[in-house]
């Protein structure tokens, strides 16, 4: 399989969940992180893992520019796998043009965790774009996953990890003898494997910490390629 980080940039994030490019605001205080969805190309699919911030460049979605820079047209995306609904992972799904919502990938099938969407829609917090999420409910190309774990295809596996948010899910994509693992915000940076910490910013930090220990062991045994959505230096960690 081919694994391509779609690097939107490095950001500093304040308490109001406003994302500013570090290069434009180098002195801003706050969390610093990359935003980088992943494109995985297998023999059967072109898969997007999460969708970024929904930024535009010259009037066109930035994620379209990033795909095209790697020779992939937006229409070629067949599946989109959503880990959770914080706006830095979902806003690249589309945008409003006046009163009409325009999907960025209307030809793709979007796989999301139904219980996580229900939770997100109940929140009043700047991490969530509720106007967008209400639109998402009406999409005809959405598949709502209901189980704690399962298979989407012979190659794509999902599991509810529930650490960063209540029904946050992770994905494993396997082709031939190669395994790519996407832990999203339960494993967003390499440092999370070096520091065994239960983060207070997570819904269930202890559960996330326990999962990371298990995943690291499996990664070593099975030689995973771990995809790190927020790591500013190393988007793919190979074991």
C-alpha cells in the first residue's frame, strides 16, 4: 500500500480551539501540533483517514490541493474513515456556499461511529462545529458504524478505543503483509509512546494510556506503520 501524509501545516491552538499557523504566530502560547490527514492507496481503494481543518487555498479546498499534489484527484477517493468529530479532524468534509452545503468528496463512502456522532451533537464546546455535524447527518453517502469493533472490508478494520472522546475509533488497514495503524487522537504523536501519561484533556485518559501500551506491543510484534496525525516531525512511525 501507499501511505501519504497530507500535511496542512503546523499550528498553535489556544483554549478557544482556534488554530493558527505557527509560522504566522510563532510567539502565540498554546498547544503546538501538526494537522495531517492520511491518504492510503491500496489495490482496491483510495482511503482518507480524517479530513483536516477545511481550509481553502485560492477558493478551492486545501485538501483537494494536497491530493492533487500527489497525483490523486478528489473523485478517486472511495472511502473516508472518521475517528471522531473534533473540528480539526472533520471540517475538511465540505463547506457552506450561501445556504447550501457542498461536500468535498460526494463520491466517497464516509464511515463514522454513530454513538460518537450522537455525543458530538449533544456538546456545546468550541471543539465541535455543530452546524457542519447537523449537515453530516443528512448525507446519503454515510455509513454509521454501530459496533465496538468490526470490519469494513477484508482490508479495513475498526475499533472503538474511547479514550480521547467517548466513542473515538481507531483503524487498521492490512494489505498483503503490511499493516498501517491509525490511532488518531488516542495516539497523535510519537511522544505519547515515550511518556506513559493519562492526559487530563482526554475523556478517559487512563483508557487511552492503556491502549497505547497494548498498541505499541502489537506494533513491535507485527511491524506496524503507525500514522501520527499531530506529530510535527514524524508522521509515520515504522516498527
